[in-house]
C-alpha cells in the first residue's frame, strides 16, 4: 500500500485537523523530507489552503481543540504549530497548555515553528506555486532514500504544497517525493 493510501486509511479518509471528508490529500510534515506514513497527515484542501494564509482565521481553527487529542505525532506537530500562530487567542493558549507532546514530538514541532510561516512557496523565478500546479525540474535531483535521480526536465504534475514554503511534493517515477521549490519552474 502506498504512503498516501496508508495515511488515508489511518484517518478514515477524513482530514486529521478538521474532520472534513472533502478533498482530502496527504501532506508531509516539515522538516521531514521523505514521505512516510508516520511523518504525514491527511488534510483537506480547505485546511491546507487556510494554513498557508499569512494570517490564520481563528474561527476556522477551533477544530484544533479536537484534533489536538490525536494519538498521531505528525498531527500533534501540525496542531502545535498552528496553535502557536494563534496564540493571541485565549482558547489557543489554553489548548497549548493542555497539549501534551513527548520530547521527540516537541522537538519536531519546534523545528517547524519558524518554517510554518507566512512566506509563499515560489519557483526558481519567484512565481507563486499552488497545489495542483504543474512544474518542471530545472536540475537533476538525487532522491534521498529512493534509488534514483529525478532528471532535469522531468515534468511533475499536480504538485502539493507542504507546511515548509521551500518544499513542494510531487510524484516522480511513481514515487511521491519532496522537491525544493527553487529547483522547479512552473509550467
Ligand atoms: Zn480540514
């Protein structure tokens, strides 16, 4: 079973942040770079685009007070980062106080607090990339953990964004990989 299928099975095809079953995809949680089930969460299109806004809409994210109880560390990490961005809200502060993360998970979560940001994801020319865009690789990329090189000129269709603006995800040679956004050109 692919990583995507396994994650969607874990989440019963629902968004692990808000519970929606509408347009649910799989997102790798930064700064992890190799897509695995444990490092990925199922997230709906609405949550994915909302988390890339420069200012979070607090009302929309009240769902975090439920999803914070997820037993999945990758979900806890994303919830923690979002709550940190919402900590001007008293309910979000309360939730952060209650959110229990073990040491490794906390370290992981904090690594991304700076990355979980306001920057847009852009290609080599500074063009803003969005989920679903098609891009072309502008250099050969050795894919860590998989034994192949993604060749310059390879088209990657229907990319996903990650919560790190410097990374996108896409399928090359049938494998979902993380690609540095500066190494692609929007097509
Ligand atoms: Zn959602």
